[in-house]
């Protein structure tokens, strides 16, 4: 049986969806899959190491209805071509709308089963009540989403939260299966010059908390910064290392200046995935207090970065929202907090930073949990068994 895996979000593109699909699909039988993905700078380096066929397409990756429509049409053309020439039996759709639409059309034309992957915010954006939707395109998006999901043979949800949202949308429970994003934990066993990294950022003798992610409002950097004045009173050697870039950076810098905590924060900018293990190594714990922004349907569907920190044997502090509960169990591999309560966040940070034993315990349990529950081979085997008979 030959499966076509379609994604407009695949390495060397960074981000949670890209890592999810890469770690999952790379552990399937390489003789049974073909991957369609964007051609971007640096992809040849990755592709030369892969054991399966990967076809790179020149597709636009910008936002906008016209651009997304062009991207979808390009994916559809090449998918039809592969079905006709390579005897494709089933289609895995890494994104619910672009790739999912391709799967839906090919199901109509060729009766091929297709499996959309739903990541959370990508789905909820289009299920926001109509009175709060300002763009007509979102109305059509919801109609299209309904067609794609209700005709799919099986839907892959990244968390229990996402599964429940799909059920609320009207999808029968038995047609939604949860596969949490796997983590390539072995990647965090290789650490490059962590001491040199500390030196470069002036972190020797500091207590370091780390966030890795795009600088967008949902990720909660702002509430951690709001908690800083209270934290500094208790832990004057604290330092907040923020890895990533994004549109919210200016607001975060202004906030840190206004609260007089700018000297306690370092914005590193974008760091390639291959270098992140060193950043996780030099921190005392990881923090990302993501929250839901209801009016935009913006929410954390899972949060693979929490498990990456656990893979580096670091405990985490996370916001109690969205699908984070699948990634972080309160008191097991980390601490869950109210993501919009800076006092609650400060209390958790102070508690964890002052308790060396707790940090070690949560980090080690988290490490073992990643290996046992989020192993890429285990998740890939689950996917294979779920879709084998469809």
C-alpha cells in the first residue's frame, strides 16, 4: 500500500507542525510513502539523509486567500499526477484546509481515503462564532472545513482538546483519533558548547528560565515579563532567555522597559532547530504560559516544546489552556498555572527555582515520560495501525 503525505509545513521550515509531521512520517516504512513538501532553501541537506521519496514543489507560503488558493491548486495538480502514475492508495493531509482540500477532491475523483491532520488553532480559527468573524473568507473556510472533515475516512487530532473540539463541531467520536506529536529525544543528547553559550549571553552565575517559540501574543511571554518584578525581589540572579522571533517582539521590549526589567531579559532572535539542544541545556527550567485568545480562535493545540525541554531533562511551567494538558501533567513533568495571572506565574517560578530537588525530579520524570509515551517509532506504529484497514 502506497501513501502520499502532503504538507506545506515541513523541515527545514521550523515550528510545531513541521516537527510533528517530520518525526512521525520519518518513522513509517520508507517504501510505502511519498512526501510532497515545499522547496525552500536548505531542503537538499535534509532530503539527502531521508530514506523515502520526497518531492519538493515551488509553492508560495505567504498568507492571503489568493496565495493559499494557488498553493492548493499546485498541490492538487501534483497529487492527481502521482495518483495516476504511482498508484497512490491513500492520502495523509498534514494541514486540514490546503492539503485537506486536495484529499477531499481526490476522494471525489478517485475514491481514495484521506486523513486530515488537525492541530488546534488551524481548525478553531474557522469555528469562531460568525458574529465575531470579520472576513468573509472565514465563512467560506468553515463551509469548506465542514466538507473536508465530514468526508474524511479518519481525522488525526494532535491532542484530546483538539479531538473534543472536533466532536463539538459534529464529527463522530469514532472517526477522530489522537496522535500526540512525537519527540526525537535523541537529538537532545548532543549538546554543543553549552558553557560557551552561557559565556556569550553573560549567563554565568545566573538562574535561567527559557522560552522557545514565535513571539506572538498567545505564547504568554508578556505575562512572564509582568511577573518579573516580583520574581526579582526573591531571586535577584534570575534571567529570562527568550528564543524566537515574531510580530510581538516590539510590544514585549516596550513592556520590559516600562517595568524596568529589560536588563534581566535576553531576546536571542531565531535559533535553528539543530542548535536548540544547547539552549535547553543551559536553562534551569522551561516556561511558556500560552493562553487562548477566543476572539481569534487562537490557542495552543499541544506544545511540542514542553516535551523537548523534558527530553533535555528540564522541568516546565505551562499555561493551563488548550491541548497543553496532553503535553504537561501538573506535578508530574511540570507545573500548570493560570496563564493570565502574573501573580500565580511568579509564585510557580519562585517555588520551582528555589527547589533544586523538585526541578531534578520533574525533569527526570519528564524525560522518562517522553521516551515511553512520545517515542517517534511508537507514534508512527499507532498511525500505521489506525489507517491500515481504511
